[in-house]
């Protein structure tokens, strides 16, 4: 055979035009376990759409052609607008149309679980446009503390119509909302916030204040309105701040600059200042901390969901590549060490999916005391553990592609984009230490030992090592409920819950290998160390994105 210098061979075809939902067996089995009567048609349609080459092109373009700040128009008037590539709007239109924002608050059986699965599927395609989607989801219930604003805005937050115009909300069929909490001097310590709120009067939307100050991270500044924290006379308070005021004029919100970030490129994270901006109080003065914690629960859920989706995408890319790439006389996927690594990555991804969807189920059952407690405990656990594991998984998955995985190539290097995105969910809405401390706070909300016993009872008797871990959890909770050991406690709870879930809705090859490696053995946290007894081929076959 004769070759020229530019013949290309043994290079895999891109993973495109495949069904994200139909090939995600881990998700489908978990959904069947949690909600056997769940209507799957919307997820099936979404999975088909998100896997198309056209949608992948939108994801690439939205990240390559990043948002641009326009502080003034050409005549010198202050406008404070962010301009996005058309592909950004195409992605937003799809996410809103799928009801991934405020729609679940309109009710319906399994609404939050279905939305969670859709959110995970969308994250496989493009995660950064989901920032305003996630914030709209989180703030929607918080508006109930201002009945007038809630009555006016809630129906539009639940609408499946995306309208990117910056105009009066009453002229739009659908709206999005964001948050403004963090300030440069405080970070996670919002009690250090210095932004001030001065009462101006009252009107149809309630008590109105003038807000003066800044926000160091103000994501998605083109949203229609925001919930912000500011210091009122009675203390830190939550306020509703629209971009366009009821009289049609623009509020006194000044976008200083956009953040130049490691990843999350399609999302416009910004720094802003308020120059006497008008805002309406949401809830009582001085109640800002409890309100932000409640909203944080929802966004932290999305951090776990989003990272789980990214993990699935990384594993899918690694499996697709290694199935096509030849090395040393056979496909990479058939090389023993590579097979061990791929199976281990698949286990981690399925365990993350299991824990994230279990957490989402809890939000569909607010009237159940056990589910309320599990939601409170599992939110920091899932956020901490899944997000920590995500970055490790992405690095190992990138190695499976070799140098090709490290190459951006004008946005076509999807693995590189996934890798850059991974650390964000671990940092956003509270980094690891904040989550570990929040777990300690959650443990004081109820009888955690009894809740774990109830949760894990169906998994007993399937594996001796898991039984030992379940038996030890009450003592671990008692002994490790200190700041010094809170991270280790979060890990142990996460592993126990993941193993218990996999026993109930994953094949024996999956839950057996997971427990043998993570719980029974001397686990070194590196991937590719599964024992001889693991059915690597069965695990890989289950995780394959295409036949």
C-alpha cells in the first residue's frame, strides 16, 4: 500500500448523531426505579435532539464566540448589554423549551425528577448556558415571600417560551432570573456583604428600596431580574431587582466587566455595581441568610446533576474513541489496562447518576418527612462528592484520548471543554469545605442515623462489605461530625448511598465491582485498579454510547 504524507487513518470519527437518552442505560434504570410511571417521551425526544450534529455545532459556536459586553451605544448612551452568538440563543431556546428552568414548580408528578434527567442530558451537550436556567429554577419558589412579585412573575418563569429581549417583563411570554450574592471582600461569607439597601417607599410590588453597592460574581446579567442580598437596617435581606423597571426604564445596574474564566465560556459571568437601583424586598428584613440557603439547595442539586452529566459525556467520548482507535494490533478498548480504566470510569459515572437522581427524587416529595431530611442531608453530600470525583474522572478520560483529548481545535475538542468545565460545579454555590460544614449543619436537622438505616435497608444482605459500612454509619456520624473530619464523613455517606442505590437498580456486574473497589478493598482513588473478579466487558458494554 502506498501512502502520501497527508493520508489520515486510524483517527476515530467524532461522536455525533446519537441518542443521549436511549444509550444512557444507567439513567434509564435509575428513573425506572424511582418513578416507574414517569412519562419518558419528553426525555426521549430531548435525548435524540441533543445528540445531533446540529446541536453539537451550536455548543461549539457558543463557546468559541464568547459573550461580548456593550457598556454604551454608539451615541454614548449607557446600555449595559451583553451580546451573544446566535447559537447561544438556540441552546437557551432548547433548554427553556424542555422545561429545565422554572417549569417544575407548576406541579405534576415527578416534575423535579424529570427535569433533573433533562438537565443532565443537556449538560452532556453544553453546560454553561444552563447557568441562567439553574438560577431561574432556584429562585422561583423564593419569590413566594413576596406574593405580588410571585403572582406577576411566576407564570412567566414557568413558561417554555424563550425571549432574549431586554424589555419590560409584561411584554414577554417568558423570562429568566439570576442571583447576585457574592462580593469581592466576602466570597462565601455573605455576612461580610457591604451593599446597602435604603427604603424608598411602597407600591404594588411591596416595599421598595434603593440598592447601592457591587457584586463580584453576577452570572447571566441579561436575565430579566435577579435576587440580590443587601444590608438593610435589620440586617442582610433578600431583594428582587429587575433589569427593566415597571415604567419601562432601565434599572441602575452597571456591568463593569465580564469574567475571563477557565471554562464556562458561553456564560456571561460579570461584575456589576448598583447605583441606587430599585429593588423590592422579598421576605422580612434580616432574613437573607435563610433564604439564600434555601435557594442554594436547588443550585447545589444542579451542581451534582451537571457534573454527573459531564461525567457521562467524558465516559462516552472515551469509549467512542477507544473503540475506534487501534494500538499494538487491536482496538484500544480491548487492551487489558485500558479496559480496566474504562470500566472503572463507567462505574464512577453510573454511581454519580444514581446519587444525583436519588437526590432529585426527594424534591418531588416535600410532604414526606424522610424525603425532606434526605434532601437536606444529601444535597451537600452529593455536591461535595460528585463534583470532587468529576475532575478526576475528566482527567483520566482525557488520557484515554491521548493528545487528541488535550486539543481544543476551535471548539471541536469536546473533551478539553468538558475538562475545563469540571472544576466549576465544585466551586460554584460553595466549595468543598462549605459543603462539608453544611453537612454537619444538616445532621442537626433530624435523626440522620435512622434516615440512613431506612434508606439503606433494601440493600442489606447483598454484599458483606456494604453491610459493614451500613452498620458503622451511625458511629461514624457520631464520631466524625466535626469540622476536622467532615470531608471524610461526606465521602463515606456518599459511597454508602451510591452502593445502596446501585444494588437496587444496576446489574450485579456494576454494583459488585463498585463495592469491591470503593468499599471492600484498599481503594487508592485512582482509576483502572479493578480486581480480577470484575466483569469489565459487561460494565463497558452497558456504558457504550453507540452499539
